């Protein structure tokens, strides 16, 4: 198969590329990534994968059609992530997450590829809650449009609070699990925004990749599936798992109070279900790092 992975040098994307290569040594895998995210790194490059360091908004330039050719499936993960930075640069988020998705879908239409789109659980808090949620939700609607109008096989997998190896631990794009790991390493207090009672469904990156790959094995009709554990924890409970002192800081705008996945439909259609426990992950991490 010919496989394109956008954002394949990022946190989730690099894990996906590793999984795809481990499953089949003969598939042609091409990655497009502009390395703009703090979670992206050249260190994740592999010798048996082709890379293009570029913005996905350039994908329909003639050079890509000439150089890359056609693909059977496109895993589309390239996007600007996280809520808080989107308040500062909304136009960049719309350009990358919405228009960039449109460019990828147009490429898929031209070469007959199916598209597996990385959505976000932020949609459940409301697309108008912040620019990031709106841009990602617009990407979902574009997937539906390209299926209904052009017959492109598309599907959206909404990720719920992904954590695990290679997650960003500092800066605006850091995950709360990654932030807590960094603070524990440095012997600092765990910072919690607001009252800490906001609840999140934390999903390990290996489970996310399993679900993403499972969706590529079928013909899709712009469905939306949830990739989460079906269990959520408050940030206070997360902090207790890590241990150490806690410092509360002001709450931040634009964030949902609760996220909780219902993956029953995903399990029914693909057989997928999560297997990694947050408590077990943190216990192993503490054992190896403290």
C-alpha cells in the first residue's frame, strides 16, 4: 500500500508511523510535517520512511503530485494543537486545522485515497468554546462534505486527552500528564488550574494508534468515533496519583468541565477497546523516574 501520514513527526503521528512500519515492511510510507509543534522532532525520523518537511497547505502544489503520486490511505494528524494558544493565533489555527484539512481532502479526492482524520474531544464542549475546537470541528464537517459530495471515504476519530511517551512536557502544547511528569522530575509542586475538579478521559497513545489503524481497515462513510477509555479522573485525582505537593493557579478560559468517551460504537464496528490503565502507567513512570 501507499500510505501518507500528515503530522507524522509529532507525538501521536510518530507512534503511528512506527506501528504502520512494524505491521508491514513493504508498504510505502510518506510523512509530511512542518515541525512547527513543540511535540514534533526530527529524532523520530526512520530510514525506511520518506519525509517531506513542509506545510500541508502546500500539498496540492504540482510538485507534490509529481513527487508523491497517489496514495491508498491518508492518516491526517497534522494540526496546531491545544486550546490556550489558539486564543492568541486564531487565524493560524483556522489555516492549519481547517484549511489544511481541506487541502488534504482535495488531494485524497484527486488520487482516490481514503482519509482517517484525527478529530478532538473538544467538540463535545462546543465548537464555539475556543478557536481550536472550532477549527478541528470544521475539519470534521469538511470530511463529511467530501464524502457526501465527492464519495471520498472519510472517518473522524475524536481523541480524548492523549498521553504517553513523546508527549510534550513543557510550553503551550504540553499535556497535563506531561507537565506533571516534568514537575515531579524537577521536585516542584504540581500546578492545577481552577479547583481541580474538572474531569478528563485520559487515553494512552498506544490505544489511540490501535484505534486509528483499525478505522483504516474498512470503507468509511464520514462517521465519527470516540477514542477514549470511558473512565475519567479529576485533575486533583491525577495529582494524587503522582504524589507531591499541589499549587492551585487561576482557571483558564475555553476549557470544558468534563470529557468522557463512549467508545461502544467503535468497539461494535471495529472490535477496538482501550487496554492501558492510567494508574498503571503513572505507577510505572514513577518507578522508573523517581
